C-alpha cells in the first residue's frame, strides 16, 4: 500500500520534478524513475510526465496552474464591514444591488471567499469590537522567575449583591499576587468603587508578613498595574518608590500583559461568587426585573469573612496543575530566594499621605480640616508641632509624628463625631433633594421630547400634535406677558404732570349740597384738588408718592 506524501505536495512535486529534469539533462532518465515517483505520489506515470512538461514550459521549474478562484473586491469588503461581519446579510445586500459581478456567485462561494480573506479574529472584531478580536490573539508567556521578583495588582468587582447598611451594593476587591508562586500576598475589600485608599491598605497588608498576614509578602522587585488613575496616582508611586520598587504601568485594556492577576479574577468569579446569595448572573425563570423584598443577602461583614476564607484556601489548598500540582504555599517555601521585610514604622510613614503643613497640639487636641483629634499621649505636649499623616478617604484615625525629628507619636482619633442618627438625617435630606432634582429633570425631558406618528409607508415623519391652536396661542401669550413683566422698569418711566382733577387727601373737601333724600353726614367728603407743582418739588425714584423737599429755613 502506497502512502501519499503529507502536507504540501506542491513542494514535494517540485523537488521530484527537479530531480527528474536533472536526470533528463544527463541522459540518465529511465522509465523506472518515473514509475517510482508516480508510486510515491500515488498517481499514474502519465501524470508525472505532465509535471515534466509543465517544468519544461516554465524554465525547468514545476509551476502548477491554480484554478481561477473567486476573490473579494473592495465593495464586497465594505459590505461585510457595513453589516458588522454578517456574511449572509452582506451577500443579500450585494445580490440585491447587483454588485456580485457579471456572473453572480453562490452564497457558499462568497462565504468561502470571506473566510479565506479575513481571519476569525478579524471577523469577531467586526461583530464585537476590539475586545472580541483580542480573544483570538496569541501571546508570549513570561518566565516564572523567583518569589517576590514581580507582583501584579488589580481590582475586581464582586458578582453578588451584598447588604451594606441596608443598601444593595456590589463590593470591590483589590489584591496583590506574586507571579512566581500565585500566592495572594495582600488584599483589601471596599463597599464602593475602589480608590488609592484601597490600594494603600492592600499594599501595606502585602508588604507585611507574619501573624494574620501569613508567610507571603515582603518587598517585591516590581509591581505591574494597569492604566487606572488610582494606581497611577502620586501617593501610590511614593509608597513603592521609597523602597526602590519599580512600578510598571501597563496600557489599559490589555489583560494579557498581567495574566496572573487576571487568572485570579476569573477564578474568584467562577469558584466563589456563583455560590453566594444575590449572584448577579444567576439564571431566572422569568423576565422579572423588580427587586425581591424577601431576598436574603449576605451582610458586608459576612462577605469579607467569606472572601478571606477563600483566599486562605487559594494559598494553602489550591493546587496548580502547570506547577507540578503544588499549592502556592508549597511553591513559596520551596523557593529559597531571600525576602526583605520592611520596618513596620516605615510602612506607617510611606503608605500614608502627609499633610503639607505642621500642626500644633492645642488644649483640645490637633485641629485639621475643622476637626479635632485627641490621643492619651498628648498630655503634657501642648504647643508641640506635629506632622499629620492619613489614609485617603479614611480620616477617622490619623498618625502623628514629631515635626522636629519625625519621631512616631501614635494614632489620634476623631472627636465629636456625628451620631448615626445625624448622619442618617443628612443622607436622607440629600436623597430628597436628589429626588426633587430627578423629578424636575424628567418633567423637562418629557417637555423637550418630540414624538412622531407611526407610519406604514415611507413618508416624512409627522410630530404627534397634542396641542390645539387656541392652547398654543394662550401659552405663547402668557409667556410674552411674563417676559414683558420681567423686562419692565417702572423706575425709568417719568411721572405724568398733575392735572386740576387730582385730589389732595390732606385738604378739606368743599361743601356741596347733598342730593335730595340723602343724609349729608353719610355722604363721603370730596377730596380737594392737589396744588400745582412747584420747582422745589422733588420726584422720588418710586412713583407711589410725591414729597416736598424741605427748605433751608425749615432746617434752621
């Protein structure tokens, strides 16, 4: 049984024909040579002779003639891009417009031409964008290295709702992982969107070792972070820079460049969050979107405890198939690379943000941001200048240092803190104001929105008219009157000249005979006319009254 040569037959045919042509030039070509080549390729000897004829027509080089194949032109490629990679829709559009050439091809031929012209990643990018295209890319893998050679840091949002003080929220986790052992060195959990505060707390936990922190940690050689503003802030750069830890700023939206921490994010999303109540991606039996009032959610404290237990299992029980089926704990202790542990006092100094001015210890403590901080060690230190360092967005407790030699004094606690009831009242007032604003904005949006009638034939869109001409004229007239009232300036209009018909209320009324049958006492007295205006009269700004300016003799 003859076995056909594998893979690229054209290259093998070219080599065989070249050998036969050489034998023919030296007059050594025999029929058995052609028969042997034909048996090797599983073809008839006449086919081999046709190969030789083809080589003779192309200067001794076998050049197979490929069949004419359908290829995409530019309008066809534009149609595929216009329909976002939908080959069937692009084919129908081109066929309707008559742009498939003089001899229209079948859909199968068009589909084959598209899949040969574009890679699967490019077609996925046409459908889902750059993020989908990157799923088809290949990447190099870094060398494993030794422990603490490189760390990676990232945030991950929990895929489960958690009860945070009576509100449904999805917490965030910030963690640092060692790339050589896959050990989680430190983490922090927050009930809101993470900031530099979460990064500094997680970094402090990762740099410390022993006790609750476990054996993992120390100073790394470098830390890889993405392009988030919180990771690139000056405070985080200072926290690592003072220890000589290089921060590698990776471009955003490139998870393949920090694959270790991305694998950790995927692991917690698949092995922890689906088992929690309130899982956001759980399948539903209906299209219900309302929140179930009887839904049982984890409290924030319980969520933090479960995450810490999962991290402990990851470091001590999780076995890595590509690393000899060993756990991160075993990999860490099998690595004999020395670990540098920083001084805890230095961690307090360089993972906190420093206030730019020195403060004074007063009789009621240290004043900062209209707050007072007290501590027992302040007794007898009145008037001492201190430096204040604090964790961003966590200012209930601050750290104080002597301003002369930066000796660490200790923590100070916020005094006169608002009660929970006061904080709740302030929050409710803000929520009421926000609700009023949302209502006003929605009403304004409904007034601005223009609705159109539905049509069944191509025509110009007609707006839905819910106003009559009389209503529109009334509204416009009312707005004109309001506009004129706002523009009115009565202080700029001059007063009219008095006439003899004006009545002076301070002068006695002239006596006139009462009409017959009417009591003269009951008749209202007539008002006397106002005197003629004199040059000494003064016209005030307000047109409600006319006053006579006193003369110099009256003042005397």
